[in-house]
């Protein structure tokens, strides 16, 4: 079972597309948070969505009205009330409705530590969709040891385990174990027939963050 957790504006088309792209099933749940009171445009979109979601996927949306009165923390608390009771993994799309609610949804997903996958669409009509989830956030927020950072920095110069062992003064076995651990975070990968170790784009982002913290 997966939990869809989204907001909705005046058009249900993109939410229906999300359900299609992620192969929504009858045993999934669909929770939609909307500003209170519900506008006539959103109400019309919800009516259309309910018909299509039931017909195509056997889903009955649960609509939750959220008051936008109060501070950021007060609003976040209302969204957390909803997120904390959802089954994992949680699927969301951050381009479906009010940006304020989208921002609160993302914040709630990160701070709860729940498994999630978030989609973001090109709003210019280009059709591009990117996605990220808990694994990327964890990799970026993790505190890496000095030993790990030395290895990641050395990978910018060579991906050969033997050369790395010589450079870092470690055994090949020790480095292979460390590389396997870092692979689980998605920041290094093995490429080519000779299985060279390389930083992934996520690994490059980790290095930029660490270097930025060091400079500051």
C-alpha cells in the first residue's frame, strides 16, 4: 500500500497523470489537502477527480481542508497531523496546487523521515518531470567522516582501487568495503569493465556541500 499525499488547484489533470505514471492501485490511499474554505474552482476540480479516480483506479480521495491562518510552524503542525498517519511510502507532486501547501508538504515529509518520492514538473509546458526522495535527502544531510571525505576527494583524481589504496594508505579490502557502504547512499558507482569507482551527480553535490561548509 502506498499513500498519495497532494494538494490541488483548479485542474485535476496533472494529479490524474501522476496516478497513471505511478500505476496507482485500489489498495493505495489518496489524501488531498486544500485551503479552507474550498474555492469554487478547486471544488469543481475535486468533483471531476473523484469520478475519474474511482473509475480508473478504484480510489476514493480523502479531502482535508487546511486553515492557512497562523505562522509557518502552526501551518506545518496541521500538515504533520496528516503526514504522520500515512502509510509508507508516500508519493507527492509538488506542482499540483498552492505553492505554500506544496512547501509545507515537502517540509513535513523531510522532518518526519518517512519514505517518500516527490515529483516536480516543468510548468512551462515542456513536459519534463524530475523526482527525488528520502534517499537523496539522507545522502545530502548525512555527516560524513574525515576518512570518507578523503576517499570522495581522491575519487575526483582516480577511480582505481589500487591507486586509491596507495594514495590513502589503506588496504584494497578496506576501501572496497567503504565503497560498498557509500554506494548504498547513491554517491558513488562502479563503471566500465575495469569497475572504476566514480562519484555520481549526487556525490558531487555532497562534495559541494561539504566544501561550502568548510569555507564558511
